[in-house]
C-alpha cells in the first residue's frame, strides 16, 4: 500500500530535550515536505526536499532541522524544543501536484 | 503577500443535501488548484484538482468550479453523507511551484 508513515504519532517532551520525528514514504517520490498545523493558521511548510541531499527552508524553518540521506526518509529534528513548537506535524511526499500526507505527529513541549 | 483563504470557517449541511465550500485566492499567476479533505485525527487527503485553463471538473460526487475573473474556487459535494464530515482545504500551486494552503472550512453534517 502506498503510504507515508510518521513516528511517533504522539509525543510529550520537555523544553530543550532533542527529538526526532521520522518520516518514510514507499512511493519513490523525490519531493518531501514537513508542515505544522496550528489552529487558525492552517498548514505551514517548515522544510522541503526536492531530492536526496537537497533541502530548503519553507515558511517557518526556525528551530527545526531536516536531513535527506536517502529518498524514502525525511526526518524532522528539533535540537532544542520550545513550547511554541507544540503543534501537529505532517510529513508529505509529492508526485507532480499531488501530495500524500502522513497521519500526523502531535507534539507537546512542556 | 498573496494568499489562499476561505470565506467561512464552518458549514453545517443537512444529510442528503448538496454542500458548497468556497475559497478565494489572490495569486492570479497560480495555475493549479487542489481541494483536500482532512478527517479528525488524520492527514489531509487529495480530493480533486483543477488547472487554471479549466472552469469545471467533476469527480465522484464532487465538482470543483474555478472562476478566474473573481479568483474564486468552490467545491460542491452532492448528496452529503455523514462520512463527508471533515475540514476541507483549498490549495494553490503558485508560480514557484509551491503549494499554499488555505486555513480550512469545517463541514458539519446534520442528521
């Protein structure tokens, strides 16, 4: 089944404790993105990657890092999480104009 | 800056009636528009798309209408069902090939 998977689905952590949210897709898509979704603000792009070893900042990259060492994986890294990074995070892969989203990761930073 | 937005944050529709969800966009250079459905606890799912050289496209129970003159996009859902309850997002593909999302409309289905 073609899909995008994310782990963990839920995470509660404390300020400053480094964390990684993994994302994997099995559709051989070159383009992958990370979004955060907040009430009243909709989906905002954090980072995107157009291919292996190619990553670019989206609209809200501050406080986040990504890597793209292989085509299927695109982890999101929070080196020092802060409470304002409490949000719902979605990974997506894209083929042409169609995006496929993962199930989401709900992150709470205390 | 240019953005995609939605007229109404919440829409309530009687089961069996048709639903119309509206969206306004401001980037006249956008050439591709998409509607997504997001059910509770899930990621957005592609519903239907339309290119700027079209004014109407039909899918299964859904129709997207594009009015470039007034920069308006709508999603029509025929014979609305309980399973249609969700948040619906419009999105545009801008001149830089970036997909920009609107803030969403929540569709409530009344029994």
